[in-house]
């Protein structure tokens, strides 16, 4: 069984060669390089490979598992064998999540290009698939899995096995009746088209059909006016609704006859509801829609902690891959922890631990290559500098030579800033955050030649060194060398000079707007708890960075919402660790073209603001809302990882609100026994949200377990202000934030003003 798109792909020359297969070297280290036979399957969506030695041992991976393909010596492993194999022979397959990269060496440059270009085309194809195509591919994948004897047909036993694999616990008689209805050839087996018929009967969406028939006079189609009524009354689409309806029909109605009549069939209606326009996330918030000309301190900035680490903070691997993945995820502030290395070359690793080490120049090269592939807005390098003056000079030289004009080494207009520059002003620029000798004003004046070396002031940034007792001895031993900072590196610190924090009053009286402080999560929480709203006002004019405590050796994360609630801009998280905290980070920054910058609400940008997250009712313009979510159904939920064969999930849906303290809440539905395929709830959950501009909504689907903790199935998080009203599908994500199509939750959303009761 082949999907229509796969059939079109099979005419591509590169893909045809990939389907014949290639013997290539799989590389795990300089000493581990083994021959493997790689082949693209007929579905153009699966690759299997086997070793030459074992013959029958096969492994597979899906194209949807691939994040990107990198050409040449771009991975550390391939760099280690650069003297052995030309870059034209090498490429790296990077997978989503925490799965290790696959480093390969082809036999000829032509063979390498065939695989690189072919894989890139397939990845692009998967990325651009709409919901219907994803569903078609999903059906095709299941057919191939269930067709055990590979004869292109499925008997009823294979269908029964398939239903269990698909999370369906169906009455045998009902399943057999659907099987017989689909078996048009009466061969007691289902072929490709017959299986599609069986699947459609299996997945008939009665809840969607009911909505369709409520607006359709004849029950068979929605006329243009009927569809416009639905869009206005239920979806609350008010601007240019008729033109919008015609556009949706043109794009999602499969029948050309219906298109010409400007009508929508039930298939077209369902396709629309499953599309981006039918998603819970407001499509108007997908592109860059916010004002990017305000000072940097007016934005939340996606920020990473210990960016070089791939795992835990004691024995984990340090890798440039950490920087590449963070930057590709939209991160705009990365951390570089530098120490003296061999042969005068600074290294990056987590000091006084067993984490591996990488060269500083390799980190800078990776940042140079990937800084602006996802976003054109500025990247901030947060330097945790433990190097001697000599190696600091080397750092400065690498930064200048590798980053070139991208590195900001002077104020943009050559003058002392009266306000911080905006993301727009700094497009394509890289800023350094770190300690600096003296004032920024001094950088703009002529200096005598003998001022090359300067003393580091006591303006330490409350940095990670102060927090961890394990480093105290080293600080004593090397205090003399650490007390001096190279002028060359100091001169590269312009808009993000690290200073020690004493109090909000002290900062207002003594600090400049280009100076900033860093806090451990504990220190930040203490400041959050201080009475009044001084932290909010502080963050209206000065940048703040918050980072996890050094006690989080497992690279776990704290809740970033507490820090965003007071306007902290750089709330640094361990990007390598999946969980609710990274869900919140991804949820906040998925808007505004995923550029890594989100404009703070107006009440957080005013120096005289009255906003206090503990007492939001006292804020000017206070306007709470009621959020009503009817959880209707879910579709094609995945099985729990490592679950027993034949087990079927008992799903429940939980909705969590993350916001100011008074808004923190969660509610959940009952669980549905033995149905991960099309469970139905029709349960309504109600929330009051006092500060809508700061709220995030997280939908979680879990497999209920009465004896132990519920198992995670999927989640989706978004800003409350990006929630669309009406009948909406929520497209679930996995634990590491990647898509798991076609898994969805179907809901009905209503938002009303909590005081007036009017719709918002």
C-alpha cells in the first residue's frame, strides 16, 4: 500500500537510487567504523539498514524521526576522522529528541549527495504535509506494520492484531462487520483501497457529523452561507468571513463539484477542522506579528543553561550539538562555560565534574554557522569565564575572527545608549554577556596604551561559581589569575555587562541600563517574594538572567513561569531535559515566528507600573476572563512507551493553567477504559483567569493507572492569548516537544469577560 505522495516521490532520481540501497560506513568513534547496508523502503518514509556481517539483523527509522541532515564534517565524530575521509563523503543524520545522531561515510561524493539531497527532500515533504496527508501516511504505515507476510493484503486476524496496535479495543463482531463491508472483492482479505474504506468506517467522527448537520439544511453539504454562519457563530471569525470561507473551501474541499458550488462536504469540513485554521492556536500568531523595535529589556528571551551539555551535569557529554539544537529550537541566549585548556586553547565544559570537554573555538564556529538559521534576531552569549588572561585573549581573538562583523564590539551609533537597542536594531548580531573592566563610556574614549590589563571589579554577576561549594577551593587557588581580565575580551562586552546585585534601590541609584545581573533560581524566588512590585519595575529597564541551581546535577528544571511573572527576560533552562518546564518554554515561544523574542505585556514595560503578580486586581486595566473548555474527544492516541504488548490506554485529559499565583490551577476529565483510538468525554472544564496576558494553557493526555502514577501520552502548551474560540483540534506533541501525528484532542472553547459576561 503506497500513499499518493509516496507514489509521486518514487519518480525522483535520488530516491530511486536510495531504494536500490547503498553500503556505507556507520561511524561511532575514531576506532568504530563499520559497514552497514542502507535502503529506502518503497513507502519513501522508512529507511532500514543491516550489517554486512550479521546479515539478517535489521534496524529501521522513519523520515519523520529526522530533524535535519548535515553535510561534511559538521559533527564532532566526523571531525575526529577528518584526516581519514574527505568532507564530500561525510554526512550526519540528526534525529528529533535525545536520539543519537547517525554519522555516515559514503563511498563516493556522488553517493553522499544522492543521500543528502534525497533525505532533505523527504524531510521537507514530511514537514509540509497537511493533516490529511499525515493521516494518509499514518494509515499506510499501519498497513505495512500489520501486513506480516508482505503480500499487500490483510486477513481478519491481521486486522485484529492491527486494531490492538492502534489502541482499539473493539467488539469482535463489530470489527468483522466493518471488515466484511470493506471487502468489496469478497476475497476475505483487504487490499489497499479496501483497507482505506475499513479505516474510514472505523474512524467515522459522529461528533463532527452532528456539528455539521446542525448547520446543514440538507444534512449532506454546507452551502457558503451555512458555512459562513458556522464560522461566525461558533468559530467567532468576524473579519472578511465570506472571503475566508471561500478560501477554506478552495483549499480543503476534496470534491471539485462542491468547490465550484462553493459548498463544503463532511470530508471537507473535517479536513478544515483538522487544519491549521481549525487548530486551537491562532494562525495570526504564527508569523512575526509583534513590535520588534522596543528595547531588549521589554522582551522575554528564549534562554538556555549549560548549553554545551547533552545530559546530566556530572558525567554528561559536552558537545557543540547542544548549541546547534538550542539555536534550531529558537534559543537566543546560550551559555558558554570557559576554562583554560591545552596548548593555549580555551575549553568549554562543566568545571570540576566528569563532563567531557570541547574547544571554545569549535563552540564559536557552531554558533556562527547556526545562530541565524531559525531567527534573525540577536543571539546573546552568556560567558561564564574561568580562564587566565592569556586564554581570555585567545577567546577574544576567536570571537572576532570567527564571528566577524556579527559580533557587537561597540554601541550601534558610537554613543552612550540612552536606552537598550531593540531586537530589530540588532538583527544578525551577536552580543556578549560577561564581566567588563570599568564603564562602557571608557570604551568609547581613547585609552592610554598601558591599560591593556585591568582589574575585574567586584561586580561579579552572582555567578554559578558562588553557588557551588565544590568550586570554592578552586576560587581560592586561582583568585590571583581570575582577578584580572583581558582588556581585549572586556572590550567585547557592550550591552550586557555583568554586575553584582545588592538591592533594587542600589541598582536604580548606581547602575546603567547596559548593566545586568544574574540570579540562581533560589535568589530570584527570594526577590519574587519581596513585597511590592520592585522586581517588575526593575525588569522594565534592566535585563535579568535567571539560571538553575548547581544542585540540579540531573539537569532538571525549575518552573520558569514564576520568573516571567515579574518580567525576567532571560529565564535559562536546561534545553536537553524534557518535561513540563520545557513545554512551557516551547509554548511561550512558539508564537511570533518562533524568533525567540516575545514582547512583554504593556503593564510590564512601564517604569512606574503598579502591576504586582500577587495582587493583579490592583493593576490599571485589570480585566479577568472566564475560560470554558468542553473536552469532546481524542483521536489516534499513541501507545505509552515500553507498554506491554496488547495493552490499550485508558486516557484522560487534564488542562493546566500556568500564570500569576491566583491563576495557577488544573482540572481533568474522567478516564475512558480501553480506548486510545476515539475516546469521547463531552466534559466541560471551567477556569477564571485574572491576568490573561501572562497565562499559558497546557493540555495533557495521560494513561490512567489506579495502582501507580499515570503514564504520559502527549501534551500541547500555548499562550492563553493565542487560544482560538470554537470547535478546535489540539495537535499533540511528545515528551520532547516533537509532533506525533495524527494524535489530536477535539475541544469546544468559549472565552467571556468575567465581569460583563460578554464573549472575548
